[in-house]
C-alpha cells in the first residue's frame, strides 16, 4: 500500500522525542503500575464488587489504547518540516480557506494535531485532521485552488485556499 501525504505525520524533533518518551513511560512504568494495582485489587477478594479492580482494568484499557495510538503515530512519523512547495497544503501547515469563494467567510486552521505538531493550547486556531473531509480534500492543493468536498452532513462545499504557512 502506498503512503499518501495524508498518511504521513510530520513532527518536529522535539515533538517526536516527547511522544517517544511518553510511549516508553507507558510501556514500562505505566504498565508496571497498573499491573500492580490490578494484582493488589485481586488480593482483596470478590472482583464483581471490587471498584478498585474495575477502575484499574479500565485505566489499563485506556493506557493500552494510548500505546497503540502512539505506536501508529511514530510509525508514520517523519521528522522535519512538512514537505511540498511553500504554497502547497500539507499536514503540519497553517491553512486559511474561504468558503464558497467568499473572502469574508474565512477559516484559519492547523492541518494535523496539536500533539503531533508540538503546538500548545496558546495557539488560537482550530485543528483539522488530514483525514477529515476538508483536510483530505485540500492536501496537495495550492494557494488559489478551488476544492470541493463532501461535509459530514452530505452537503457538497467548496473552499478556496487563500494562504498556506509553515509553522
């Protein structure tokens, strides 16, 4: 299966190292701590009414889900700046679009995720996934391109790419 631009996750070196450290922590210390809590709760007896046991099992499930998510992110990751021309829409860039060609109805958003891009919550922009209907439609478009896509409600929308910025 070939890799598309929407499949690649562009990370800064700092973000890559942060996610790698989180994964390592979860796979070692995190798993050991949850296993110890589960074992301790089992020793208390009847598991059907043991809230501590059920809470630890739920935490274990959430943690394993996060481990799988991080492994997938890091497997698809490329460290460095998003590729493509400076005016080309790609994950890891700040995009401004006008809806239905109306320059007064614009939206500026990050294409990617705050976590992946290493952007904190102080950056005041929405984040769209490259796999979202709008994100997947505009990946590869250039400034000035008109792009049509189907919104989740089934309505066809059109945007014009006004600006593409590298973070």
